[in-house]
C-alpha cells in the first residue's frame, strides 16, 4: 500500500492512537492531533521525521485550519483525514444538562465538521483526497440510555448527526475528488468503555455475532481501507465495525 500523509485526530488514546501508531510503523507521514498530549507510543512508532504531534481543540475553527497548515508545511501535502476525536457522555436523560448536551455536540458534531472543512478546503485545490469520520453502533442498537459507562442521549445524538454530515459532505466534496465515509464502531476496548460493569461488557460481547468486544485495530483496518486507493469508488457510505452487533 502506498504511503500517505494523514491527519489522525483523537490520537492520544483508543482508536486514534492505534491508527496513528500503526500508520507510522508502515512509513506513513502522520499529524497526530489531540487536546491531550500525544504519547510516546505514537511519536516513537516510526521515523520521528514522519510524525507531527499537535495539541488541537477540534471545536476551534482556527486550530483546525492551523493543523492543516502545519501539516502541509511539514510534509508538503495532505492525502487523508481519519477523524476519531470525540468526548463521551453517559448521563441518562433525567440527569443530562443543556450545558453538557451542547458541549458534546460542540466537540463531536461541530468538531467533526470543522476538521473536515479545513481538510477539504486544502484538498479541493490539490487533487482531492479521502476523509473518514466516526459514528457509533449505539445509534442503531436499542436500549441505550446511558449509565454503567454506556453512551447516553447526548453522545448517541451527536453520533447520529455524523451520518447526515457524512452524506452531505460526500455530496458536496465529490466534485472535488474528495471521498467521505464513516466507520461505526460497536463496543470497542478503549477508555470509553472503561467504566462498563462486567455485566455490560458481557452483554456487549454477546451482542456481537463474533462473541467479543472489538479492538481498536479492528476499526483502524477499515478506516485505512477507506482512505486507500482500493476504496477509490466508495464514498458517502457508513461501515459498521461491530462484529455484527449493530446490524
């Protein structure tokens, strides 16, 4: 697979960390973005010259645009965005405040749009590229109302919005040779499910047709396919990576 220059958001932990780390190991040029410090597990994964680690708040349009600018200045171009940055919310409807609801939407929805906008603004004048957004299997599964570490209404609503954004961006950016797709993880072994009870973990594994909770690398494999030339005629689609648990 040809090497690429890729911005990976949410790279301090979970799926984003696995994506940035594995792509660096394979010789790609990576801008690793997170509001938290990027760990050594990422920055030391490959040639240090191929890694640009940036502290970025994706809900800030200025910071998103600056991340693209710094990427292009360092690497000479930009081929793809893998956007995994998000915050969790487990409060059920009765405890959820307007402030928390809006904060989750600002990061998970507006932040997704702003990163895609900043990347798309560069790509449209430089031959196109590929963008991968992140939804959630919780949107399709029933009975998700928060508690026990599980996503509540704010989180699920924010991830539901990604599906509409995905289609809209794919339609808008397609004429510029920019493909936009979404991966939708089911329960994945990251910090987002760290507070699951044993019963919740068992239930999540049982919902999967494969009988297990997903690993970050399971999602990364699909995202990497979607930004590769092998997916050159795939856009506007959402792919569930849930072991069949969200289908």
